[in-house]
């Protein structure tokens, strides 16, 4: 008990979330390596790796183990998070790297155990003899027992935060920081600025759906571009019926809303259906009546 307490004082404890993140990063790396490896065999016959898939996966994991745990005492996920393995069985308070026996047993438990489970499942899945069925039952019982032990170890890990996996607990290796973690200090000015910005953003998210942007835009355009001297006479209406006041093109099925301007039927109808308080973008008049234009406009006038 005294030696274990001394070991805990000599190292910097790693957060539980950091250890779990390292395990997830290791799984993601293995999947990425496997997907990149299988992409090299797209041009071959389908199922060419099906019979040797456990062995190929074990070989790839062996390569990863050689250049990570064996040489650097840390997996890829741990190296990213500034974590490495420490020999927790050593009697000194200083950092002690893993021994060769611990590294080899780590390889056997992680890579060899996974390969044995997959290969035994393939061997005994199609065998119908009684002797093979008994062996299969024993293997299934052993795998279930190991998973139960792994669950218990995970519950203990959530309680104490020392060994994230059952392999680490059996071999006596734990995760420690490579370098001391510096305390992150955040000033109050930065926090106040962030709180104000998030509050303002939430206010805008609440306010923007309540504003009719299209109507406000048309109202501003009518103020900025006022048109004076317009009358409701037929001549003024004929002068302004050469283009749609919304799309600016030659009006298709020209209609009026009670003001001297002309609109395409589909332009004014779609805008009026979208906004029942739609106003003319030119003069700001509201839609009183939607009536077709009685003047006959020849297409030859377009070139005048």
C-alpha cells in the first residue's frame, strides 16, 4: 500500500475523459488503416481477403504496436493527448518505462486475444460435431467471462480513474502525462466578452424570425427611390408597363394592384401569397385588387 501511494504521488494523474478519448482514437486509427489497406484490393476478386482477414488485421496491429507501444511507450491516441504508459509495478516514485515483458504481454492480450476470438469463431461456426460444439461453448463462456471482468474493471475505473482497460490492470501499467499540464488561466474580460456575444447571438436568433425582411427591404427601397409626378391616367400606366416592377423583365400576363406600376402575374401572385401585406417596391402602395392590364402591349414595343 505504501509503495502504491508513493507511485501515485510521483506522477501526474490523467483525467478519465482523456484516457477514454485515447482509446477511441486508437480504434479510429485501426479502422482507418484497415480501410486504406482494403482499398488496395478493390481491383481483385471480391472476398480475396475474407479467409485471411483475422491474420491480416493482426499483422497490421502488430506493425502499429511496433512503432507505438514498443518504441514510444504510448499508443497513437495517447501521443496525441500528451499521455504515455508507466510501469506501475516499479518501486520508485520517478517515471519508469514499460519493460519488454510488459510490452510483449500487451501485444499478446490486445492483438493475440482479438485474433484468437475471431479465428475460433470462424473455425467452430460451421462445425456440427459434438466435440467441436463443446469447445465452442467453452470459448464462448471464456469470452463472456472476460467481457464481464472488463465491465467490472470499467466500473472501478470510473470510481478511481487508474486503469481504463483490463489489460492495463493485469499488466500493472497506467497512463501518465508526458509533460506537466499547465494551468489554463482565462481572464474575466474574455469571459465577459464571450457571455455578451452569446447572449446577443441568442437574442438575434429569437428576433430575426419575427421580422418581415422582405417587406422591410421593399419599404426602404421605396424611401430611397421615390417616384414623384405619377398619375393614375392611362398614359402614365402605358408608359410604365414595359417592364415588371419586381423582376425587371418584359411583363408576362401583366397585372396591376391599383398603382401605376405593372407586374408579371406570377411575380405579384407569389409575393402576395408569401406576404399578405405586400406593397409595391416602387411606390409602397398596398395590394388592393389584382387585375389584369387592359392595354394591349405589342412585343415590337420592346425594341423601341
